[in-house]
C-alpha cells in the first residue's frame, strides 16, 4: 500500500504544467509600462515672520510704555543707604512699636536677630522701600521696582506685627 501512494505522488503532471506556464510567459508579447511621473523638486519653506510678535503674546501698548518711561517714579540713587536695605522684606519682621509725644516708631528684627527702630520716611528692603505709615499692627511702605521695560513703578507692601515670612 505504501508503494502505491509513493507512486501516485511521483507523477510528472506538476512539472508539465510548470513548463507550459513558462513557455506561455516567454511567448507573450511585452506590455507597455507606464512612464514614471515627472519629479517635481521640493522648495523649502522660508518663515519670514520670525521677527514679528508671537501670536501668543499680548499686543504691546506703546503709549503705556512711553508714559512709563517718562514717569517721575525713580529711586534716588544718590541718597545714603540705610542698614535694613541690605535685607529682603522676607527677612524682616515687625516685633513691636514705640510711641512718644505723637511720634511712632516700629521695631524691626532682621535675619541676624538685630532689632532696629524705624520711623516714617526710613527705607528698608532691597527694592527702595520707603515707610509711609506705621500703625500698632503693621508697617506700610512703598517699594520702587523696575518694570522690565526700562521704567520704574511703585508697589505698596506691608509688614504685619508678629508675622514670620
């Protein structure tokens, strides 16, 4: 039985079929091949708006900038610096007040634990902070800070009694 199966699979029919297909393919007339599409060279994009304002930035108000530069607000660079101007406001704490004959002083502790008496008109902090008012519970001051565009602006600040920064 095994010999019968082996003889059945060894026929030349598959080889004859392959030879017929190859001879038909060789005798076939060649067909025309479509030409390749014409190559169009790529032109690189040149971004020409790099020097313009970003669309994600707010429009600049030039009149406000010019008014800011012409502003009278400026720190007095010629005045003598006071001791508490070498500390940031965060390093200073109000620890009390003193009053005598209508005059009020505040007591300020710096980060070196030195206590200094200050009055209205004294300066403290690194941003030209001038004391404008002293109450029993806080010191009100006005700092003169740069705006970033060449000008200066006043910024109110306060130091509260007993507040740790």
